[in-house]
C-alpha cells in the first residue's frame, strides 16, 4: 500500500487522550469480509466536535481504495469499508493514534463505560479544584488583608501552605487539560487546552519563584481558580453530551433476539435471530415480533404495523403478505418464510438511518467551537509578543517580562469563553425541565433556535394516537355492555377502545377470538359477534371511518365508529409557531382522507399522507437542500430516523423509546404547548450565548492592552478573570427574559 498524505485539522479542545496501555491496537481480527469488501467498526475515544469528524473521516478517506469512512459522534463508532486486501487494518489504528485519538474494537457497553469513566474523572477533578480554591483563597485573603501588619515570616508561611495545597491539587485537577495539550503539541497542533495548560503551569512556576524570592504575592489562587471555573464548564458540557445516545440501540431491541424455526421434519427449534437465513420457515405466535423480513405462508392474523406506518390501527394479513422485522403479531399464529437476514431487515435499515442522521447532526459547529478556533492563535501570539516586547524592547528583565506574559494569559484565560455556552445551557435546560421539557444535548438549544420550519407527525403527535368510540350516543347501554364483554379478551386497538368506553366488567365466559375476523361469544343468552362487517353479515361502509360491527342475536348489525382525536391545544400551538415566524408541515403514514381531515382541523396547508420512514427522511433532506432548517416532532418508531436527521427534534414522553432517544427534546403532558416553550427558550438561550461571547470579546479587548503594558499583575488578572466568569453566569440567569423569537 502506498503512503498517503493528509492535512490534520484542529479538533475539539478536550478530545485527545493516549492509548490505555501505550500501544496501538491491531484491529485485524475484527475485520468482516464479504463480496470483496472489508468492514471494520472502531470505537474512537475523544472525538467531541464537528472538526473531529472532518479530521478523522478525511484522514481515513485519504487511504487508497477506502470506500466509506463514517464517524458517528453520538456512539463514537467509526465505520470503515474498503476494498479487501488493499489496506492493512493496523495502519488505520496507527493513523488515528497519530491524530491523537485512541481506538478500540467497537463495543457499545465499553463505550458507555468509557463515557461514565470520563464523567467521574471530571467530577473528581472539579471537587479537588474547588477544595483547593476555597482554602488557598482563604490564605490569600489573609495575606491581602494583612498588608503591612503581617511579618515576612508569617507571609512566607501562608505562601508555603498555599503551595502545599495548590500544587498537587492543580497537577491532579489539570490532568484533563495537560494530557490534551501534550497530545496536541506532540502531533504539531495547538488546541484550546494549550493556553489553559500554559497559564496554569506558568502561574504555579512564577508563584514558586516568588515564594523562594520572598516576594509579597504568589498566584497559587489564580491557578486553582482558573481550573475550577474551566472544569465547571467542561463537566456541564460532558453531562449534556451524554444524553440521548441510545436511539439505535433501543430500535435494535425491537428486533426479536430469538425465533422459532421450523425444521424440515416439522419440529421447532429456538434460534438466534442472527442465525436466520433467507428461506427459513418461522413460527410467529401472538404477541411475538417478526425477527426478520419475510412473507406469510400459512395463517392469517392482525398485525401491528406501526413500525412501518406509524398508525396504531392493525392490518389484517394473510398468505402472501409481506412482514417487516419488528412488526407485532396480535391475534393468531402464523408461519412465515424469511426473505432477508437480520442485518438486512427493516429494523436494521432504520437503525442505519438513525445513525446517519445523528452523524449529520454531529457535524453542527457550535458557537463555542467557532469562538475557540479563533481564540488559540490570537492569545498565543499576544502572550509571546508581550514577553518579547518587555524583555527586548523595554529591557525589563526576565522576571517582569514573564509576569506580564503570565498576567495576559490569566486575564485572557478562556473561563468566560468556556462558561459562556454551558452556563446558558444549564440554566435553560433547568427552566425548560420545570415546564415539562427535557433537553438532551447541549447544542440542541442552538439548533432549535435556528429552525425555520416545523414538520409534525400526525398520529400520536398532533392526535392522541389511540382510537376512541365516536358514536357512543347511537348505542344503548346494553349494546355497549355486550360489545365490551367480547372486547375484553382481545388485544385489538378497537376492542381496547370499546373497553375504555364501557369501563370495568367481566368478559363473556365462552368468548373466543377468530383470527382476522373478530370475537364471538354469548351475552344474555344469545350469540353475539363483534368484528369485521363480513363477519357479522353487514355491508362495509364506503367511507374511510374506522369501524367495527356488533351483532346481537337476530338483531340488525350495529356499526361502531372510531376516531383518533386531535389534541386540544394542537391548533393553538401551530398558530403560535406561525406567529414566531415558523413554517408548519405535516407528514403521516395514515391514509390520505384521515390526514386531510386532521390537516383541515389544524389549518395545515402543506401535508403528505402514506409516507414511509425513508420518505420522511428524504423529505427532510429535500427541505435541507432548499436551505431550510427543519425541526421534527414525532412519536412513532417510524419517526426515529427523521427525528435523528432533523436539524432539531422533539418527541412526547409517551413516544416509543427509540424515538425519545433519537430526539433532542422530550416533552411531557398531553398537550403540545411545551413545543412553543422550547422554541422560545432556545431563542432566548442563543441570545444569551451571543451576549456572553460579545462580553468575553469586549473584556479581552480591554484587558489585553492593560496586561501587555504591565498595568495588571497576575493577582489582579485572576480577580478580573473570575469576575468575568461571574458576569457570564449572571447573564445566563436572564434566560426567558425577552424570550420571543428574533
């Protein structure tokens, strides 16, 4: 293989870490080969931002014969596909190591443990820095307040105790920054942790020098205070990043782990879904999910197709009907023949759509990342110029030149920059939580504030997603009781709606369910049937209303009508979103008449019906190519890929686990008004972040000249730095003030 060159790019500030044992892994045993292609999934530790994705994917794609390199930032999985035999797998891991990222064979459980380990490490570092700051500040205040009354011996003792506390605490708490800076410099790059590490180390070094020189002031407090504020921002950012990492995993859980395979001799054997091959005959019992895609060979049953269509109304399926993996068999045993393997099933396709959407979302460059990319070269240059100017031009000597350069590094320390976004995010997420909205990722607030079009799913989102008996007034109490006595033994959604309307009671003793038709039994001494029109001898209506038919003895069949109610505040929510300047659309897997009726009730002009999960993601991609930034609101399993791929997404607390995991926001309650709250607070949060960055820029513009001209000591710089952090935090508390969309 020929060596290739690639241009390394600035990555995230905290993403670099060495291999656990100092050696680069050889991933060759984990390569999968098929059809002339080699595939490898690696867990990449330390990738945190959009620049990391571009850098890693660019380096991998630089290999000749690399077909595909895709990094999913949410799961940390790097999926590689190349022409078999063209690339040595070890060279892939070597290149990642040279970029400063640790790699290992992908294991979801190991990735989660690694994330938890990082969080605990940051929390311990934060606690140590906080303890040291409190105690060293107490000693420093004593020195400041003592003035001329404190003798040199007492002052030296205070400085000595401060050193004993601050130096080990700073070395421990600063490991995150030091290791990242070292790895960056090792590969010839600079990241945000380089000036942080330099400022801490210089502050400690100057303080030790001042102590041995019996100087009046040391700056141990500045070093630990700097670390404490930065670790607050780093830990808050880490906690926000950890939310919503399970969308693909939750969706894969819908795929049956085992299945009952029918052997050629007719015996049943339980096998893993991974071992099912096309052509295998499988037995699917009521309550089981189809393990793979296939076709029904024997039997008929009602199938819950919500995974595909999003609609709760079951579909009657018989011989020759196509079943997708994950659909639920409701009423009777069926035999199906597998058409695909588990890796090629609909659930696997949806999982890949979700991961692709998460990857697209991960490419979003946050405001903090954009500011950080400008900060590093500017601060390094100014600090170097300050030292050189004082040492060579002003001839101030080494001590004064270093003190002025250190003062500049401390006063321009990115504490305000590091807290600008996390502080706002934490305040906003806390206040939205009190309003019933859970924010699952830090940059979700920024992305939602940029949304200009909101796309709603219909069933379960704009409507309740459950059928309700709509013609109760046309039924006598006895008719309803008779229907409920049969419905109580059925899992059919329409039967559940009848039972909900009738209330508690006993089922008919001899009631039995006839697959695909309905339920039959005895009530009041006469035969009663509940189910399809043909089952009770009635003519099916031509309208599109959901229906079930009841026949009591020799009486004429009675039609039971059902509807899915629109949520009470849905129309008001859509109106308020429009007042905020947002466009509104509706996508539904339901039939066109039902979708049209709901759209008319809600005043939505732009709607589409009978759309599949792939259709939804394709529609969102088309809107993105038009320059729109789309917010998706959905609840069904079939909405999970579009929720993951939207610019920002929201899901109700009653939604499927996979949809909640894929969404950026989860709102509680039966209403939709929390969506308006989320949009308003996101816009307010974005304004506060911009204000914080503007303040940080103005603060640095004033502070840099003062430090460069020697008018600020490291002590004053530390106080100014902590003051700027306080102002940024106080500004974050203004979230919600002037929350209207700008």
